[in-house]
């Protein structure tokens, strides 16, 4: 009975999240997307879509567990008393992946790829500020969905399935002009995001279910991926496999890291984290 209820809750979470997000993003595109900034109508609707995972998770938690359940879920955003190494891993994951990808690209092509020009202080400041924005996603993905998938699939399987779903959730952005994703390869993105999901699930497990740390990791990935840009100098079809040497090297390095983490996660029990 409990397993069937959890399955219904998960299906409901994913269906409602996709519906709310995709409707909001398509409506935002009709209004000019982010023309005029986030406080313009299109921008506000776009942000509503971005926050849909958390909104749906909080609503379903309230229906199933009441106010106490909602407060318990949100309390995990404040779990910060953790060893410094977990913060370093959260902040440094994508930077390390991209720097290794740059070394591989140098070996393959004989020349170093272009490096980003964003100053480090600005990058760190953006990570600090945007960490809190990631609650809109992480309260849903890692706070609500991951523990329930873990019960069914084990932590490794849950991290892979959630990664694929998470990537597919972003799919409309690859077909809406002006998002920045509309000129990139979705298949490459799918693999990288799935690998990221594995790393975030591992971090979630090791930190006892801290949502703050996965929010920090999410923000760090968004703001450090440009250390070594992987985009091509020309637009590609979203469904193509056309990618730069750096992009494919990023796929390879992140896949290797994921494989190692999946081995480490074997036998992880749901009781290890809330």
C-alpha cells in the first residue's frame, strides 16, 4: 500500500511539474521571454516555471503530511553544519570537470581551448547569490523526488532516472529562441546533466540529505561551466550530436566520475538520509 502510494505521488509530482513548467515557459516565450528583465511579465512567468518543482513538491507534501511535513522538507535547506570538504566538492565539481576536459582537448587537438573571461570574484559572488534561487528546483528534485525514487530503484538507479527526467524537463528551452540553449545539442546536455544528477545524489547521501549543499552545487555548476566554454562558434540543431572537443571531453570526464560514484553508492540505504 505504501509503495503504491509513493508511486502515485511520484507520477503526480512529475506530471504536474512538467505541465506547470512547460506551460509557463511557452507562455513566457509568447510574451517575449525575458525581454525587459525578470520583472517583466514574460520574466516572472519564466521564473514561475523554474520554481515549479519546489511548488509542486511543497503542495503534495502538504496534502500528504500537512504543515509539519512541509516544515521538515524546508528545514533541510538550512542544514549547513557540515565538513568543509563537502562545500569544496559542491563548489569545485564542474570547475574540475571542465579543467580536465581542457587538458584532454589540448592533448587531442594540440592547442588549448579558449578559457572563459569571467573574473573569479564575480563568479563566486554569482554562486553565493544564485544558490538560494536553486531552491526552486532542488526542493523538488532532490528534496521530494530523489528519496522516493531511492526507495524503488536504489540510490544509483534513482540518480540516473532522475537525471534523465531532469534533463527532459529542460527540453523546451532548446526550442525557444533566446534561452541560450536553443543553439546547443540536447543529447550532449542529457548525458552531462545525468552525470551531474549522479554526483548530486552522492553529495545528498554523504551530507545526510542536505538540500543546501545540492543547491550550492547546482549554483556552482551554472556559474563555473563557462571556465572552459564548450559551445561551438555556430548554432547546431538541438537534436544533433554536433559538439566541440571540450563538450565531448566533458561528457567523457563526467561519465567516468559518475561511474566511480555509482560504484560507491551501491548498497546505500534510504535510511542513510531523510
